[in-house]
């Protein structure tokens, strides 16, 4: 499937993904359910891949240098 986005949509989606990755990471780390963790990790991986394809790093620059 291909999705066409204009520049504003790309910026909005990139910002949304970037802002919500930390919460998704926390939820995946804190859940006790293996099934739920698997679902959250699958979503996290997809979001990271989409963010990279949209031209953004999934992690803040400061965390890359640590």
C-alpha cells in the first residue's frame, strides 16, 4: 500500500510519532503480560520504521550520543 502525504501531513505525522514513542516504550517495558508486550513491541517497531521513513530519528539526538 502506498500513502501520499503533503509536507504538512509529513511534519504532523512525524511529530506525532516522535512524541508518542516514549510512552509506547514505557508501556511495553511495564506490562506484565507477554501477549500485550508483544503487541506493544510490534507497534513500537512499526512507529520507529515509519518515523525513519518520514525523515526523522526515532530517538532524540541527546540519547544517541550517550
